[in-house]
């Protein structure tokens, strides 16, 4: 068989970075009543390789549910001072495209 007999071929390149969107909070929101942060992490083509999260520069563990593309952080895992917090999430897809999500939230513990 020759390759031309098998059909039409398409070559594609993944140049699109993953995306991160908060689910249960907004930027600059007081979230003192929340026990979890939930965010949607999505990559349309190659899939997710790694997810790294930090609050105020301190690494925090996000649980990843690949079926629903949701990551969540349980505030009972660590203690932080009351007030303003900087959340950073770095997502890398299987090709190496990176996306850095940053937002601020406020919380009383």
C-alpha cells in the first residue's frame, strides 16, 4: 500500500497554551467562607504535563481531577495569615507550552 491510498493527512502543531479559570471565586474577592479553591484547567490538544500552585510564594498541593479538568486546594492543608493572598498556578502541557495564572484573594482563617 502507498500512503496516498490511505486518505488525507494533516500535520498540526500545538502552540496554544493551557488555560486556567477560577470556578468558585473571583479576583480580589473575600473568600473567608470557602474551604476549597476550585479552578478549571484545560488544554485542547496535547494534554496537561504538570500543575504547580503557590500561595504567597509558598508551594501548595492542588488535587487534580483529570476527568473534569478541575484542580482544588483545601485550606485546611496549611495556615496563612489573615488578609491579602497571591495565588499563582503554572500549567505546562505535554508539548511544553506554559501558562501562568495569577490572582489575588482575601481570606480570614
